C-alpha cells in the first residue's frame, strides 16, 4: 500500500480543491442554482477511492497483474456512479442540471488524473 501513498494524497487533494471551487462557484456566481446535494459528490468519489484500493488489494493478493484491477474497477465505478447520479437527480429534480454539471466536472477531472496515476503505479 506504500506505493499508493502519493496517489491517495494527490487524489484527496484534488477532491478537496474541486469541492472548494465548485462550492465557491455556485455560491458566488449562481447562488439560486446551488444544489443542496452538492456535498454528496466528494463523498461518493472518496468512497470510490476506497473501492479502488480494495479491488487493487484483492487482485494483487491473488497474484494477478495490476492491469486486471483497472479492468475490474472501471465498469464497477461506472455502475456505482450511474446509480448515484440517478438517485440524486430523483431525490432533487429541481437542481438536477446544476448537480449533473458539478458531477461531470468532478468525474472528468478525477478520472483523467486517476487513470494517469494508476497506469504509472501499475507499471512499477
């Protein structure tokens, strides 16, 4: 797990930065569109980080290649996140569009950074 230390710190720092930026942007520029469920987005991505580490640990423990962990994690991540978005939109239909926009920002930035860092870890 020591090889994940830099990854975890970078990932959590990026989640914190995105949380502050998205919250501030909504509060300053679009206060009437501030989605009440915005706080749930960073929470689900931290849960997804824990899920990734669990999958990676289980795959490594069985002696399988690290690339298999990414192959298992990606569809699992998509499934969990789709369920989350659908439930969040159903729970608060009035703020569906701002919520989806904020979620898309988190998803794109974190996925790009996550995969680029994990490919480097997988090669080691």
